[in-house]
């Protein structure tokens, strides 16, 4: 089978490389000529562990190719995945201009039965809209429309694709469903559950899943704030409630709030969908507000440790919104570091992967060569991302490098009692 993936961003590139690993012939398409040239040379536009090797392996094997010619890709493909961006509009709703543009071009170049699959996160009703759009531009053409949402975690995307919790296929066209099942055949061997449903239900599933996970994060952050007032440890609470199988342990990790390309955008987009269908979404509204306030609470914690920040040196470890990615989109570090700069602090930061992406967003700070260089002469150390390499620092050495040993551990990487025994003035989140 030959497939096309339109869009070589995070979702498109991971999808294309992983299907090629399944033995499928994949053509990835993008309008950005420089990006395609770089991909042909093995230079990736994103950081994702293991993806560079997967792309190189399948490109060399001839199963994965890159082009700017959408016509070429469409004509030779049975299945066409839409993995283009759906950025938020001012009202929070997803902007479908790139999806619409790609659909029009697909219609123009269809030369037989095609299955058009939305991999991008799109509002409920997009599949039906694409069906009408393509049908109007190509009267009489036979094609199927499928919603196949992705559930890829940045930093673990390849494993999530190869060993998913489930595959959701939204379509009532039996021929299209059969083709999608054949495409995902390798996952049947590991007994992956498949959910076959309507296009609309699949579209809503993506938003509902991300909103629920964001809810868990905001909930444990509220509990952490309560623990701060009571004087108990949120980790004890999270461990105890997480042992309940109805709740589960995942996403019960307090911190500065969620960020990234999915949760902020998708919660706001779900609110827009609710408004469109004239339905209240009070829980999701609260989740968005709690997340906004959580970042302000982190700034307040920092201010309490460093009341007079003007001229003081602050070390920041971690800038990406989560470890194992260079993604700075909606990262809490942007607002928190920005607040430090506004107060006159001299910030020196280090992140293993995200410093290049951070420079245009945080141009007024210094960037260090490593963790220890960042902490030298610092009046305060702030942990903002829980990279594994930050968990094993010699805090005795850090203590000696800092001018005043104060730590705001906004990811609860270290144990409070241990840090205080080393002589640090230490605050965590809910501890």
C-alpha cells in the first residue's frame, strides 16, 4: 500500500516514519521547500527521541520519501492523511484554513478511490465538511472520509504509535474502514483494541481525552495548593488516590501547569465546540482557569524566596514544557521566566534540547553550557522541567556554586528534607 501524509510537523513526521516502519510506502508532503530539502538530507525540524534513526532507516530502505508535490503524492496513494496545523483563532476555535487548502488540492488531483483521513485535531463536523467540500469540487468522485485522531505524547511518540492503548477509526464507509484496518494490520498482532465509530464521535474523542488529562493535572495542582496551606505532602495524597483503579496514577504530578501544543489549544477548542452546540462546559472552563492561576502561584513562590529580584542572578533549569522534547509552545517557562525578567532579575538558563527554540521567545536571558554553569553565582535556582539528568545533580556542588542557596523546585524533583539538610532554603509544590 502507498500512503501520503500532508504536513511534516510533529504529527505528520512521526506518522509517516512509523507507517514506513510497518512496511508501508509513505510520501510526506510539505509546502516548505527548505524543510523538505532538510528532511531529504536527514535533518529533522523537531526533536523526538529515536525519530531521526527511524527516518534515516526507512528513507534508506526506500519506504519513506519527501516531496513538495501534493499532486504526485495524491495520485500514487490510496490513503491520504491530513496532518497539517490547526492553530487556534482568537475565540479559541481551531482554524481550519490549512485543512481546507489541502482538501481542495486533494480533490483536484484525485485519480481514483481515495481514503482521506484527518490526523490533525479538528472540531466536530470537520469530516462532514470535508466530504461536502471534496464532493463539490470533484462531482461523482468516490472517496471515503475518516477521522483517525492521534494520541502521541511528545517524548514518547514512537512507542505510542507502535504500541498504542487503542486505535480510533471514525467512519461508516465499510470499504474505508477495511482499508484502515489493513493499514494498521501490524497492531492486530499485539491485540491493540480498535474503536470503530462515527466520524463525529472520533473527532470529539480527541478533544475529550486531552481535556480529561488536563483536568487531572489541574485537579492535582489544586490539591497541591491546599497541601501547601495545610502543611502535608501532596505526593502522599497523589499516591493514595492513584492506587484507586478508577482514578489511576498517571497525570497526578503537581507543577506549574500544563503546556505544549495540545492541552492548552484543545481545551480552548472544546469550549468553542460547546459554544457552537449551545452546551455548557463548566468543568473545562474551570480547568483552563486553574491552569492560568497555577502559573501565577509559581511566580508568587519565587517572589517569596527572592523578594528583591532586581539585579539578582537566577538560574533556571528546564525550558521546554516537558522533558524529552524541544517544544516551547505554551511552556510555563515563558510566563515564569518573563516575570523574573520584568522584576529585573538576570536569568541564566539551561535546557538539554530547547534552548534554540527558546531564544526568540526569551531573548533577554543568558543561556548556559550546562547545568552547573547555569547555577554559578546564582541567588536562586528554579527547576521548571523535570529532565532526567536534573534528578542526579550533585546538589552539594550546586550549593557551593550558588551565591545564596535557594531553590524553587516547581517539579518536585528533590526531597525537601534532603535539600534542607544540605543547607538550601527550599520550596516545592504542595510539599
